[in-house]
């Protein structure tokens, strides 16, 4: 578990240190210099410059902070929604369980990528979003997080629901019920701690999936919009330059690959550490 954790920590740390590095270098990741386009690695630009003369290293770090922010925020939000739904369905059972789980099955059955493309292409001004908010640079980040939560809560919901079905029959839960404990108290203090193992694993794995999702949408031009940068949008910009300047695509592609692989390896390690069967005993 140490290697993927160290790798993720290094990527996150460098991304967060991007503004400080830009200050030290006396450069701006958004600064355009058309006279210094496609420059090779140098002391001033360690990874060279892109098609607009912007420093590739600073752009990678800025894109990393955006991509990681989207991945972590969406994964945590989806886990929170899925946890609430799964706890309610697993503990209450009956019609609540059947209706909620059939709805979750319906969401899972939807064609994911076409649905997200349609939702990402919606004009926010035409669906009632205030113009000031719809035209803000950060709205593309919020949109991707919302889309990821809309389709990503089902995994956490199904895991938490299954663990709750088992945990609610344990003696300590029955003891709490016999003492008159209310349902929110039982869910928060007795059941939730015993379903955290599989939930942590699923949330860790979903970070990599959401980063890939953001990269796909940004590559199609429906994700993060300029002036913000993400690894997916950098790949999209480098699409037409892949033959003449392949490094413009290799750098962000390698960062996406390393981050997703690290998330998956960390999830596998946590799965071995937090065995779901052991977590509910």
C-alpha cells in the first residue's frame, strides 16, 4: 500500500505546490507567448512549452489540481449520497428497500457515456441557472462533479445496503433497539462504523474512475473549459498535434495513467486491509 499512497501523495503535493512553483519561476501557467511555441525542455521551461507558448510543467500541475479536486470531491459526494441511501434501504427494508434498489438498478442500466455527453452539453442558461453562475469559469467543475454524483452514488448505495442488512441483525443493534435508541442514533453510532471498510475501498476506487470520466468529457470538449486547465483538456488541445509534438499528449496522458493506477492499487490494498467480512463482525 505504501507505493500507491506515496505516488498519490507526491502527485497531489506537487499539484498543490503549483502556484508556489509558478511564483518561484516567475511564470504564469496561463501566460501566452506565441514567440516561444513548442519550445523544448530548458532551464526556464523544464518540460518545454505548448502550442501557445505556455509552460508545460505549470500547466500539468494546474491541471492536476483541477482533475484531483474533481475526482476527490465527486467521489466523496457520491459516497455520502450512496451511504445515506444504502443505510435507509438496508435498515428500513420493505418497500423502501425495493423502490430504492430498483431505482439504483435503473441508473446502473443507463448508457453512461451518451447520457453524460447529453447532460454535459445542456445550456445552463436555458434551464434556469442564473447567468452570472452559468458563465463563471468554475461552473464546468461543478457540472462534472454533479454529473459524477448523479451516476456514481449507486456503487456506494449497494455496498452499504448489503453491509447494513447483515449488521442490523447483530446483537449490539438489537440491544440498542431494545433500549429505545432512535433510528438516526442506531444508524450513525452502531451501523455506519461497521460498513466503513467497503465504503472506503469503493470511494478510493471511484476517484480514479471519476478522473477518467473528467478526462473523457474534457477530451470531447464538454468538460473543464478555458481558462482552467485539466489533464483531459490538455489532451484535447494536443489531439491535432500528436504527430508533430507528441510530448504535449504524453505528459497529461502519463499523469492520468499514473493517478488512476495508483488509485486502483490503493483500493486493492485497502480491500485486503479492510476485509468487508471482518468489518461487520
